[in-house]
C-alpha cells in the first residue's frame, strides 16, 4: 500500500487496500479492486430483468437494484480512495442487509407496517450517524452482526426446501461466501507479505467477484422460496445449461 499517494483524486483519505495505487491510470487508484465490481453489476442486472419479466414482487427488483448500487459505490470508492466515497460504499452495505432482513422475515411478521417502518428509520439513522462519525472496526462488527441475523432464516428456508436445484443454489451461496471471506481475510492479514511478492493475487478483487455471484445465488434462492410461498410453481432452470435462474408459473387469477 502507498499511504497518502497523491494523484488525480488527491491524497488517500480512506482505508487503503493491498493493491498498489495508480499503477494503470491516474484516474483509478486501485484498478483491480475497481473493475472487479463489474460482474456484480451484470449479475444484478440479469436478476432484475428476470424479476421484472416474470412480475415478481417489487421487493426483489429493489434488492437487485440495491446490489447494483452497492457495486457502483464500491467502484467509486476504490477508484478514488476518498473518505466520503468510502462512506458511500459502506452505508449501502448496511441498507442492503436491512433489505435482506425484511425479505427473509416479513412473510411471518403479523404486523406488516411495523417491520418496514423500523428498518427504514434504522437505516436512515445509521446513514446520519455514519456520516458524522468515522467508523472502522465498529462498522465491520455491525455489518457482521446483521449478516449473522440473516443466517438462521436462510437455514430454515434451506431445510424446508425439497427441490434439489434450489438447495444447490443455497450451497453455492455458502461456498462463495466462505471462499470470498478467505480471500478478504488473506488480503487484509497478510498484506505486508503479499506486498513483497512479484505477483499480487488481488484477494480483495476476488472478494468482489465472489460476492457478486454470492448475491446472485442468494437472491435467486430467495426468489424460489418466495415463489413457493405464493404457490407459483417455481423451477430452477439453466440458461445455456450453466446459468441458473427461477422460472415461475402463476395461477391465472394472479
């Protein structure tokens, strides 16, 4: 890392990752950490098109859009390495987890207005506090807690789903999450050692790519589970035999 390096965007004021800055362009601080968000944007766009085309509930369109916003925010952050842009990356990460929380738990929530109202004000309050105070370790702990709160519900959906293809999506979700976390941790913990290597494996960039697929697998699995709840006869089909998406058949009355 090259702390305080000045270029088009000025001195680094945000967290700097284990990639040399401004190697390929004076406009892009961390080249690989920036472009590695492109797959996440494309996958979210594919999910959005499928959700709109088959008229899934609006929550899933918003979820895919939030994935795109998060990836774009990450691109802006890593290309500039500025504190404000880092907050613009981290705040949507929290908002996205609140949206996942709503999608996972709202079907069994008897008071329909209370959950979205609470999550909205929680997200708004967090955005204000995060803008006023610079979180580091606290942000990571808060984000991990939100992720952990979603796991029990995801596991419940998994054990109640009998479809083999849907279960495979859940397994791919777990696999990409674990592998991506290993890449993130390796890049963070062993950065000093990696900086002396002739080749940087770009663990943080790999994390971005794997999280793009992770979000897509999670969203597709949740769309399948929601379609089951609504009795839309969902099936996991594969585009060109490899790329999974959910196909539904709604009753004529819907």
